[in-house]
């Protein structure tokens, strides 16, 4: 599909000789209709936190009866309007409203001037690098920067004739539909993974053991700061999430006076700070600092089985962590975490099923990154 889309954009050849320089305010208007929340049929609202960066699809919202909203939530929007986060615009929150509702007065409600622009194209213009940089440059304030509509409306860009707009909009939405299909598939796979995990590690389990009985646990100890280097001398050092990625850590610094070690294929668990509970899998022998614990299976318990069990128990790990401003989990508490006591062959069955789902999910996430990068490239080529 990506190949067909690339051929489609190449086939347009994008002769800009008949494109016109316009201002954003020439093709879009800000809606300022207000709502009396005590006398309205509207039931749903959208906060800034419901909108996600560079994602034009609204996936979360609130119900008016479920939460108290402050006086700023007076702005009405209609299905098809574009919601734009006017604060911290570097987050690039541009969402197409899928229903009528209410938002705050710090979220711009924007409509396309249909005689000037194909409304399907407008959200992609707002996600372009030029539009985003203009919005950031014109933002005011340092702690919670915001942009005024007047400044946003002054953004200038080249707009093609309506027939070319229609062709471009069709291409953009073809790519976006492809991306949405992958997002929905990822949701299904994640739900299946979570459902299987709950069944294996809670519903089906009848016997439990403490983690300390199933695994060797090595609590990290930070070496002297004077031993750190970035020249590759000694052992690579993991102090915490700075070195973590989605799966395997990266080598950022080394120490020539190592203290505690992990082995290749160990589970690396963050045990201090706001990232307590985050996990990676070791891809080498590392020195581990005090923010990390290494966990490996012992006896009949396989490390891969323990990884899936701990991933299911992340909520329990966070609950057991002490300290509200700087949570941490000590060795005794970590060793006490309950895990299902299952036979060796059952472990293999569980790992096989969860690994298949997890591998599919990881591949899909990588595929989505490719699609998202392609959409960004497409926007960049046009605007």
C-alpha cells in the first residue's frame, strides 16, 4: 500500500506554478459559540489530555455528568470541526471532532472555509512543519506558552487549486485509513494479550510462590561517579531508564570500577523513581546501578515466563513501591511479589501463546512507525 501511495504522490508532480499564497485565516475560521452547561443537550466534553500529539483521531473524551468542569469549558464544537490545542503548541494536538460536544476556551474550534479549501486537507496543513513552527514562534509565555488566533491566522502557505486539493486529500486520507486500520488491529492484539495474561496469571492460577523463590534477584549498586566514562572503558553501565528503550538497553556510559552485574537475557527492572516497574531485557553483561534490579529464573522457572508474569504484575509492583514523591521498591518487597506456581510444560504453553501475540504487536508497532513517517514525509513534500 505504501508503494502505491508513493506512486500516487509522484504522479501528481506537484507543479506549484498555479498555487496561491494564502493566510491560514483566509481558509479557516475560529468558532466561538458558547454553551450554558446547565441548559444543553450536549453530553460529552474534550480536554487537552484527551488529544494526542500528531493524531487527528479522537480516542478519549469525558461525560459531563461524570466530572466537575471549571468555568473555562464553555466552547461548543460540532462534528467535523477541528480542535487545536492552543497551549504548548509544540505538542501538535490537532483532532477532528467525531461528535458534537464541549471543550475549554483554550482549545481552538476551527472550521474550514469550504469555498477556499477542501476541508479534508485542513488538518494535514495544521500538522505541517511550517504551521507548527509558526505557531511555536508566535507563542507567548514561558511556563505554559500559548498562541493567539490572530497570530495563527497570519500563517502563510501555498494553496493549490481545488481540483489538486481534492487529489491530495484523497492521498492523505488513504494513508490515514491505512494507519487507522493498524491502530485498530494493535488495539485488538493488545486486548488479546491482556486477556490471556489475566487468564494465565490470575484466573487460572491456583498456587502462588513469591518471586524470591522463583528467581535470582540482584539489586543494583552504583559505582563511584569518578569511574564513569563514555570511551567504552570497562563495563557498560545501566543506572536506570536513561539507557532503556522499548525492549533492550543501549550503551551510553561505562565504568572501570563495576559493582553489581546482570547477565545477558536477564530482566532489568527499574526500582526507583517515577519509572519504577519499567522493564527491559539485557542484551549483554552490564554493571547495574542502584536504580535497577536484575532478575533471572531459577530452578524450573524460565526467565521469559517471569518477564510476562511481572509485566502483568506492574500495577502490583507500583502499589508496593514506597514513597509518594520518589517511589522505590526494596529487595525484600520485590522478592515478596506473588507469581503463579505452574509446571514446566505449562510455562512453555503460556510463553508460546504470549510471545506470539507480543511479537505480532512489536512488528505492528514498527510497521506503524513506518506509516507515520511516510505520512509526515507526504505532508512535508506538499506543504
